């Protein structure tokens, strides 16, 4: 992978990171609003609790994605970007275009998913 391609991926990663940070900030604000609302009865409390839990679960998934993006940015700096972290083979360009933060080639990703089932 040449320097220009790495810069393109770095820009994509930074844009996605910024987008996630903005969304997490919004989710955090919304969860605080739900928390601040005074629930009047059991149904209101249950709905409020569910809404807050839902908002925070969204942020968990995005925090994981943010972690993967930060790892990918570090791999760019170490000149290891685009190399599968399991088999050490080059990750396909189409895969990197679709999921620029991926640490694995498609074959290793499938193996990893099978192991976790």
C-alpha cells in the first residue's frame, strides 16, 4: 500500500471517529435527559429505564468501533495498516474500503466469528 492510499484511509478513519464521537456525545446527553425526567408511575419508570438502556447499548457498540478505529490509526503510524493481524497477509482493498478499521482479512474474520459461536 502506498503513502497516498494510507492517507486516504487515515482520512476515512478520522472522519468516522469524529462522527462516532459526536454521536456518543449526543447519546450521552439524551440519556441524561431521560434520567432527569421525573417518572410519575411504574409504566413511565419502565419506559424511561428501557430508553436509557437502549441509548447506552448503542454507545457500547460505537465505543467498540471507536477502539477498532484507534487501533487502525496506530497501525497506519506503525506501517502495519492493511496487514491481517492473524495471518499477516495483506487485507483486500475492497474489504478495507468497506470496513477501514478491520484488523483481519475476510478469511480470518470468518474463523474468528466461528470461534465465538
